[in-house]
C-alpha cells in the first residue's frame, strides 16, 4: 500500500511519523477487537438441529429455518410459530414486530436464545426486498 | 403484448463489438501516438454507448408495453403498476439494474473521452482503453449470464409486479444516484491509471476529471442519504441505517472518495501524496465495483441481496485484475511519484489533511472488516456468524468524532507550520463554545457521554467554520462590500471551492446533530383496542378508529391515532397496514409527524380480526436535522460545482501548474 510518509527526510521527523504509524497500527486492530467483544456485536448462526443440541445458552444466537405451514398463532403482541430445517422442528415465540414478508414457508432468521424447549426471539428477520423474485407465473 | 424488446439483445451484442473495437483502437492509438485512431476509438465508444441506450430503451419499452414474454418484465412489473414505478422496474431487478449500470458506464465514458481527447490525447487514449475494457466486462455479463431479454414460454397473462417496498418515491431515485456515483468514479480511476501508464503524473489526471469526481461523490452522498430516508419512511423499524452489508458497500467507497477529495488538495498545493492519491482512487473504484458484486453474489445475506445470481463468480477475477493491475502500475511508477515537498511540521494544514485521510481510511477499513468478518470467520473456523450494529457503532463513532474534530480544526491551521501561540489564538473561541455547550447540556440533564461529546464537537466545528466565514467577510467589508450579507456572498463566490466546502462541513455538523439525537430515542409497542391509549414519552397515543378501503392494487387498513401532549391534540396520525394483491404480501405504511425537535413515528405491526391494532411508536429526537443537513450539504456541493471550470479547454489551462487558491 502507498506510503504517505515518503516525505519525511530527517531522522527526527521520520521518527515522529513512524511512531504515529505504529500507534495507528495498534489502535485500529485494538478498536476492532474491542468492538467485536461488545454484547450483540457478533452472533453465531446455527441450524435448528444445532440449536436444539446447544440447548439453553446465555448468549444470543441466530437460527436459520423455514416457517412450518399452519404453525403461526397470534395472541395479542405475542406470536408463536415453528421453524424447521427439514429435519428438526423448533417452537419459537416472540413479542417483537414481524417483517412484512413473514408468512407460512417464509425463510426466516430468528435471533435469541432457548428457554426450555421454546426459542424466545428478540428479532425475526425474513429474506426480502430486492431478494424478492417472483415465482414464475404459470 | 408485442414490444421493441426484440431489439434489446442485438443492441447489446453490437455495443459489445463496438466496445471491443474501441479498446483495440485506443490501445494502438496510444502506443503509436496516432490521433486518428484515438478519434476512431472515441467514435466506437460513442457507438457502444448509443447501442446500450437503445438496449435499455428497448427494455423500458417492453416494460411499458407489458410484454410479459420477456421474463424480466413478467418478474418485476404488472398491468396495474403505475407509470413511474414501471420505469423504476428497470433497476428493480438484477439484470435490469446491470443494464442500467452499463448504460451509464458507456455513456459517461464516451462523454469524458470526447471532452478531454483534444487536450490530452495520449492520456485520453489510455483512459479510453481502460473504460472500454470495463465496459466489455459488463456487456459480456449482459450478453451471457445476466441477459435481461430472456424469453418466457408460455407467456403469462400478467406480471408479478414490483416489490411493494420498492414502490416509493425514494426508491425511484436512490438506485440511479448510487449507480451514478459508483460508475462516475470509473472516470477518475481510468484517468489515474492512464496517467500511471503514460508516466504523466502531475495534477493533469485529476484536474481534468475533477467534475466527474465531484459529481460521483455528490451522487453517492445524496444516494446514501436517500437510502436512509427510504428505510426510515418505508421499512417501519424507526431507524435509517442498519449497517447492512449493502449499505456498507455504498458507504466504504464514499469514505475513501471523501479522503481522496481532501488529499488531492495537498497534491495541488504542495505536490505531495502522489502515490497516496492514485491509491485512494484505485481503492474507491475497486470498493465501488465490490459493492456491486456484494449486492449480486449472494455471499452475504442482506435485505438488499438479489436472488443468488450466476454472476457473482464473474466479479472476483475482474476485481482481482483491477486491484493487482492497479497496484502493479503504481509500484512500477513509484519513483515518478516522489513528492516535491515534505511535511514541515506536525502542526500544519498538511498534517491535518493527512490525519483526516488516515481516519477516513481507518473508518473504511473497520467497516470493511466488519462486513467481511463473517466470510473470513467461516473460512477459517467453519462457524457462521453475523456482525451487527453494536460492532459498527463501536468502531465507527469514535473515528467519526475524531474526523468531526478535525473538520473544525483543519481550516484554522496554516500551511507548512504554525506556532503554538498562533494555534492558541485561533482555537480559543471554538474551544470555549464547545466546552460551554457540553457543560450546559450536562447541567440540563443529558447523561449520554457519547452524545455530549458529539454535541460539543458540533459546536466547536460550527464555530470554527463560522469564524472562517467571519474572517473572509471581514476582508471583503474592508474592501468595500457594504452589508454583512453582501460581504458573505462575496466571500462565497470569490472562492467557491473553499467556502462551498465549508458549507458542506456545516451540513455534516447538522447531520451529526441528528445522528446524536438517536441516543435519546423512545420506543413503545402495544396492542390497542379501538378507544384505548398508550403513553409515549410526553405524549399519549389514542387508537380511535380503523378505516378499511380497497384499490385495484391493495386492501387498505388505516389506523387513526390521536396524538396528544398535555391533554391537547397535536396531530392525527394515520399509519396503514395494507395487503398487496399481486404479491400476496402485507405492507406497512409509516406515519411520521416531524419537526426540528423530534419525530413521532407510528407503525401498525398487525391488526387482529376484531379490530385491535398492534401499534409500534417511536420518539426520534432531532432526526429532522439529518435531512436538513443533507440539504445544506447539497447546497455546498452546488456552490463548489459552480466554481469548477466546464469543458476541456479550461481543463488544459488547469493542468498548467499555477498557485491555486484551494482551501488555503
């Protein structure tokens, strides 16, 4: 990569810029490592089967799955549904707003943690806008 | 219905042939210094541009004629779609947006080459060859794996329509602006590479493309803000920026381009940072194309991703060639890129510019790291993960605040060196104002340290910029401008680039005020029966009525909400949750009551069959200032652009070294 420091000629001046560069080379990675350790900064993706195996953790993680047709039930703000990865099913409950594209068979990512055998989601995402591709009209 | 869609593909093939011909003619013209060949190359490139325009027009015609025998038309439009959104369907899907991008590319290239051919024949010949080469890549994509004119059999009776989320005025202009920005950077990129190849490494390449750089940067800036405005008014989650990979993809080239706009000033004034500048424009363009790639490859999940297309794998080799080729010519020419001056002191305008550059690059790098970390982690450890807003806020906010401080500090410092005493004198007033604002807000009960620092720095920077205007107009008043207004106007018009730049900085300050307001947001989510109320900060929201109606496109369900403050009715809000028939999909329409103090933002997240409504409502303090700041920025951009010379002749004049009065 280019050297913006090419112009420092005298040793003293060069030293100043080298120190500055070294500080930066330490500061940026430190900032990144610190930021990655913040709560909610990075969360793991698992499949429904893996989530069931992990059981209850105290960390948020993300589960990919498809909404089981007919499983969506609403009671006030609380929505419960089941997601599947094709092999295993898991019950999900959430009181958070759901995306507009959420319906039977939509592909979703639920973020949260298991409580007992039910996954309590703090966020439900569905694949959407430009992802939207029409089914071929017959 | 029949349309001119049949013209589309043959036109693309013709465009590809002409682009290839242009590339060959330019290369030979450059190698043999044959002006006649360069002229022929320019004509070929113009022909390629003409044929891509014909092809895009054919697709637009097919969209308006509802020619559903073309798969793209059937997938992204319908009989009932309004005219405006039928046009927007051109960039609503992957193939169409690629065609639109390519049309911009060939057209910008032809215009840029025509403008500078006479002034700089060899530079232009190489730039033309590079631009034609980039054009060939995109035209090959359109002819082979991403053909927008693929036929469909049997022909469906109606199309599937445009995604309702994309049916919004913001979406009409947000993608074209982003594309103009991305594509616009290909011009300075090509001229920079051409300068490296020809060994003419003075300021010629960037002065003759400065209008393109400014245009591209401005389009990208406005496009990004409009994307935020669209998310805010359409998506219904109360925010405007989610650090989504595709948002990041447009933000990273903006960061490096902003660094570039600043560091070319040093090259102009002091003949320094030459390698740095060519590297920055190379990075900007690679990041811009990388953004296009991210959107279309499906390698990252994002709300923006197009269906995993077959074209992702085409982009990586292309990016690799550009990056390695670019860095290669920089390395070969490194000896010619030596600075003609050096840094005299750490306390100098040059150092402030350099620090600004380093911070912008650090910001771009951390955002890139967060965006790619999931891919790296999966490749290294095999675990799939997602990096969320807490990471990006944690890395970006400190860097952004440092940049904001420099925005105020930089213009106060003199070139070459400044004594600590002189520094103290110019910085005193802004420092006092900033401190007073922090203390006053802390006493007023604002507890968020981040927000206090942000507001303090905004005050510091605004005062510093203000003092620059004051100093400028004082000089003009002494020279005879009568009133303060005419002195200010004279200050602005005499050095548009410098003072227009300061106006842009003021816009940025206003935007930061709006962003910092986000620290004080309030959210409520409740299920209300008709007649019931909920508290929202100092407000009471009452759900008074549900109104239902139907249009050919959708079933409309509107919640009528009374917004009261201290018992007094301040607004009636009407958020909707509609069902779009063609897409079989519900869609929320947000209701926002906005003023400079705070926005009240209401969405219906669901209706129960008995008429109860789940209402999600927010108070977003100071959000108004983001859009106001963007408009101020746009004003500054217009002032700067108005000060730029038009056309090739003035570009020649500018390539002659002269004591330019740039942000001095």
